[in-house]
C-alpha cells in the first residue's frame, strides 16, 4: 500500500495559479475558433466555480481574483470588474455551495449558466456606468447565449479539473 504525502500549500498554490493561467490563455486565444453566434464559453468562470465547490474558500478567493484580473487584462472591461464579479460568485458559492448536487452534470450546467449570467450582468452594469452608450439589449442577448454555452461545456471542464486537482470527492460520485 502506497502512502502519498499531502500536497504542501506552496505547491497547491502553484498548481492553482498555473491552471488558471493556462485556462486563461486558452480562453483568450483558442476560443475564438469555437464561438457560436458570437458566444464563447467562459472557461475561467467554470474553473472558479469548480474550485469554489470542491476546494477551500481561500483557494476559491485566490482563483477568483486571479482569473478576474486575467479576464480584465485580456478584454476591454473596466479593470477589476471581472474580478469583482467572480469574487461575488465565490462568496455566493461559499455560502450556498453545499446545497447543490455538485457532482451531477445537470446541476453543473444550471449552476454555471446561472452564475455566468449573473456575473456577466454585474460586469455589464459596471461597464455601462463607464460607457453609457452601451446597447444593453444586445449585450443581454449575447450574455444569455454565452451562459447556455458555458453551462453546456461545464461538465467536461469539471471532469478535467477533477483530474488535475485529484479531488476524490468529485471523482467518486461523478457517475
């Protein structure tokens, strides 16, 4: 029988930040090629939701701030708006995350779609204050399409992240 050492905090942080960074690079570059009607899945949001549900609250806060700032830097959004939206998402999931059947794909789809819609709407409102000429109706329709797309992709991303982080709780109850 092989005993594995627990991962120390420093290694866990490196794995967390490297994973978020690589997902952010994929989101900023490769997702342009798989957009549907202008909507792209938000892999960073899905990863933050996964981390908030299956890892510690501190890991989720770190991931939300890092992923949000990454999204802010690679987009035209007001700096800090995505970080604020993802941080609010983590606070919500930290409070109510244990009430979801988080291992079920339908719950992942609904939760990620809802969180994407709410978070993106918050970011849109923050950016509308900065730029009042934004056509809100057009962006809300795009947010709705992207929320559905994000939700549909979430079970696959959850499965991949469960393999990266080695979360036994998720892996044992997935099927």
